[in-house]
C-alpha cells in the first residue's frame, strides 16, 4: 500500500517518464488527440455510431470503438455529435478579416466566399482567404464592382469579361469559380447575358459558375440551359417569380434534367428573398433534397435567421430530412463541389483532421424564413467545438 503523498509522487513521476519517452520519439502516446465516446457521423462511409476518433500529425488516424492507446490530449465527446468539419460553400466570410475565425468557432473548417467582390476589388477578399486559418476560397462576382445595393450588373458593362479574366489570372489559386447574381433587383433584364458572360470567363479557366436564382427576369429553364456539369444553383428554395417548381408545385423538368447532368442545388439560406417555408415544403415533399446546405453567412448572421451553420442545417428536420442527411449536405457533399476540399468532409483515415463537435438538443425551436414566417422544430444542432488540422480551437 502507498499513502496519498507517495501516490501523487508516483503519478508525477510516471507523467515525467511518459513525456520524456515522447521526447525520444518512443510511442508512449500513440496519438496527439482522441475524441472519446461521441456519436460519430461520417456520411461518406455511412457511419453513424458511438466511436472514438484518434488524430495524429494533423490527420485522422483511427475511428474505432474504445481506442485504448494513449494520446497527448483528449476531448470527452460523450453526448455530442462528432462530424467532419463543416464546409460552407456560400458565405461572405471574405468581406472582413475576422470572418473566417468567427465561422471556425461554429465548426466551419472550409468556406467559399460567393461573389462579395468583382475584378475591381477582388484582392480584398483574396487577402482574407490567404490569411484564413482554415481553407477559404473565392468566387469572383462577374460584376466588376462586386455587390452593389443598386444592382451588380444593372449596368451591363460591369459584366466585364476581360477584367474578370485578368483578375483570375492573377489569383489562380484562390479564385475557384464565378458568381452570377441574377435576381431582377441585381441584374435587371440582363440576367441571361450576364450568365452567358460568366460562362465565357469560366470556360476559359475550367471553373464552375454559381448562379444566385430567384425573382429573375428570365425563366429558370432558360437560365439552366446555360449551366454545365459542376455549376451550382444557390437559393434553391427561393419563391417565385421563377422558382424551381411550377404553379402546381411540381419540380420543373429542366431542374430535374440539370441535376441529372451534374448541376448542384444549394440552399444559400440568407436573409431576404431566398427561403420561404411553403417552397421548402413543396420541394422536399417531392424528394428533391439539397445537394448542399449553406448559410450565405455575413458578420451580422448571429442576429438574423441564419444564426450559424448548425442552425441552418437544422431547419429541414421537420420536413423529413434526417440528421445524417443534413450533415452530408454540409460535409461530404460540399467537399465534392470544389477541388480545394478534396479529401475533406470525411473521417477517412489519412484525411485532414478537421472536426466539428455538435450538440443535438431536443426541445422547441423557432426557425424563421426570409419572409418572417416562423416554424417550430423539435431538434436543433448547436456548435460545440472545432478541431482544425488536429488542433483544438478554443471557443471564447
Ligand atoms: Zn450570397
């Protein structure tokens, strides 16, 4: 028997011994970090169960029940969801230097800034992406002055193919696509020509185009006719004029055809004009689920209906989407849209150790659409921690 003091000394000695072994490269601690006992959901592998996730050298090292080997650090994940780091393909995180750090705390380990700037000021957004702790990339607004309150391309000369090409040439690593905002209050009657020019630029660099749909001058079938495999339609739940359903609530055949040829359909939650519950109900009832869920995030999001990415993911549970389907939309699916996220959005061994901890709470939660209509949900996801490249991000 040893007394308490002897035990403390012995424990301290063991810790010293363990650390010094590590200094000499021995395998006293096999892993850098283990997340213990969470509900691990990895849609890419179809996994949904209680597991430990071990991280080593910034990569996923093992996903198994009860990993017994030691680790330098551990996180008690019991009662939480452990999912691949969230990838938000429609944000405006590039509008301010603090944006990427703010979404990182919500579990977002990869982001796309969707057209905050055009050719004239693209460097501002690219600089934010360059300084971002997590991978961040940029869609170039085809309107050379970026987002304008009186309409990006109301003046068609702002959809300047030459200026856009030059901006991309200078920033090949960070500009990963073109954004064409096509609503009538953005492009007037120019939407079709604006999109045609966006494609002219995109094709020269083999890049995708993301269109901002909803309340356009031209019909959706006409606009979709200009979209190629890999392009993205954001604001898919936007109400008429020119939504993705007809007057009787059926998905337009051109929309189904676009999906078949590899066009992605994205939520782009946002604040005005993009999301209405009756549209969500009609569209999801027909089994036309989003490929990706995204926020259209801005620094004001905590005070709007967006709140954070996990909140935006929770809005569809009441319309028949499961938790794992919503997580797929924010991880494995989103990772397929842009090559920068290759090998992310999954817990495959060897992939970057980007992890979001989420809490799935039961209760009564109010969700608001872009038209102040409210629905009540019984479940909501809350951010509960982030690991980026194997390192734990401290929440304030
Ligand atoms: Zn947006």
